[in-house]
C-alpha cells in the first residue's frame, strides 16, 4: 500500500461509522482534501480551533487562556454569539470542515448550542474541548441531538490527586472521569488531551493514562511544553531528544496516540496555518493556541485575505517537521520571544516579523499587506 493510500486508510479507520455512512458530504470533503495534499501537493487550512470564550470554571497551573485574556486589549469586547456564527459561516465558505470549540471552557458560553448548529454538524466534524466540570447527562443528550461528533477531555494525570493539584480543584479528576464515561454511554466519541513534560512523561500518572487509553482504544492528543501563558518564562522546558523519540515510537505503535506533528493525510510536521488555525475570543487569527501572533482580525478582514497572508509568512510557508513553538530554537528566539513580555496579546504580524525586514521582504509581506481593511 502506498504512503498516500495508507494515510487515507488510517484516517478512515479512526473515523466512526457515522462519519463514513451518515455524513457523505463530509467524506467528500475529506477525500478532496486528501487529493489536494497527497496527489496535487497543495495544502490548505481545513480545521479551526475556535476559542469561543475566555471564561472558565478552573484555574489550572498551565493555563494559557487566562494569561492571554489578561493581556488582551481590554478596549475590545469578546465576540458576540452572532459574530461567532458569522465567522463560522465564513470558515465553511473557505473550505473548513473540522471545528474544535474550546475556551476557556466552551460549555460556559450561553450561546453554545447556536454555535454548534452554525458548524453544520451534518456535513462537518464538530468537537468540544472541555475540562468536564460542567458536563451533565442533559447536556450530553443535547449535544448528541445537535450532532456533536466528539468530546475531548483535558486530563493531566491518571492519579486523581495529581490531576486535582494541577487543576487546583479537589474532585476535578472524579468529575472528568464521570463526564467521559457518561459521554461514551451516550454514544459520543471521546478523546483525551494531555500535556507532558520531561518530568512527567514516564511517571505513573501519565503512563497509567496511556495504558488506560490503549486498553479502551481512546485517542490521545499529546501536547508538549510551550513557552506561552503561565509557562512563557520557562527556558528549560523543551523535551529531550530521547523523549521525542519515545513519543514518536508510541505513535508508531498506536496511531491513535499522537501529537499534532504526527501527520494529517500523510504529511508530517507542524500544521499551524497549513492545515489548522486558531481564532481567539476577540476574532484574531493566530497560528495555534501557543503562538500569539495575529495575522488579522475577522472583525475587520476577510478570512480569505488573512489566509493568503499566512501562505507566504516566514516560518509558515513550509511545514516544519517539529513544533515551531516548542522545538524551533530560531523561531522561539527571533519571533516567539517578542510575545513573552508583550503588554498586549496577540502581537501583530508586523511586530513579530519586521525585526527581520530582509527576510520578510523576500517573501512579499509588507506593512501595508498586513493592515488591509476589510471591505
């Protein structure tokens, strides 16, 4: 089997029967994206992580949302439900078919049901990323009725006391385990999101989580330390090469345990602004949750124009084989470091790259092109 066919087969194998048989339009979109990426060699953003709110019911140690919110321009209100719906519709017009609704805590948003409906679950893939604290059986029944495909639960350790300490809330582990099992009982797919460090990767808490997910065949999305949020000033957080290899080997053995660099449609490397993007609760389009550089704001510009700008941006024009924000020393030193002590976040694309004027000019980005006003 060719690499292209193997990549497609892996994607389809991990998908639910509902995706294959009840969502023919989604399947056509997946096939079209696959052909563009693997046959024509063209990439395009097809997934969005949308922080629909900064509000949250926890105060986690590694929270980036809180730090982001505190430094966000206070003169700008968060997007209204109407604005969020409009942006989602614009995303759909631009070929995006995977929507990850997050926060903060997305279940805290009063307009969540309307937002889910705007994602058109009958023909797209819709995920809620939650800490599980606000999940109830009534909500799960409603999410299933609306067509939500999957709930991703953030868990930091399979040892209850460790998870609770990280989340700074006693009983948090019990609540998220109960929410996850309830979701499975309602027929919803579930996944676990976990952040690992050199210190935690081989501990009983993380290894126990991996073993549970292997036994139950539950997908795991692994995040590595990023210099942002409450961890932006930690300089010695990069995973060792040995631990990188460990995670790569784990993904080779169990394809459902992966980092986002482990491949989409057979293409390895950082997906930021090539396959995915992140929209903040105030409408800024940034590469991912960990790179707080705005390529434009959807209150002022068309998404199409913002994505065109990103296509030629330094570091993003080609797919780096590792995570830019965690493993590209030059990018961290030259670009990401400008966000560490910024008075406001996200910083503009001009502020991020125009210290490198010759490099930026070489790829055709200018201050004027970065500041076009939405028609």
